[in-house]
C-alpha cells in the first residue's frame, strides 16, 4: 500500500475544481515512472493513496467524458 508519506513532497497540490481546500476533496498528482496518484485531502500523512497507470487513468477520463458514471444524489 502506498501512503501520502511515501510520495515526494508537494506531489499532491492539485485539488478538485469544486473542492474547497479547507474541506474534503480529491487530490490528484503524477508520480513519474509509476502513474497517477489520487488521495483524499483530509487524510493525514499516512493516508492511503490510489495508484493508477496512465492507461487506466485515461480510460477513466474517457468514461467520465462519455457520462458512463451516474451522478450520486
């Protein structure tokens, strides 16, 4: 398992556009040689991160753009 503590300093500065940096939101970053990392902004230094290959991330983005994921109420 990869945690935020395992990542290079400053890797996850990008917050979602709709997220307030002071509240819960998703952070996304690129880990060179490994892929895309996604984390919850409110997790501490030992909070788990998800790791996706670039190919997996691109497939996810295509799915979002094609509206393959229903909105949650």
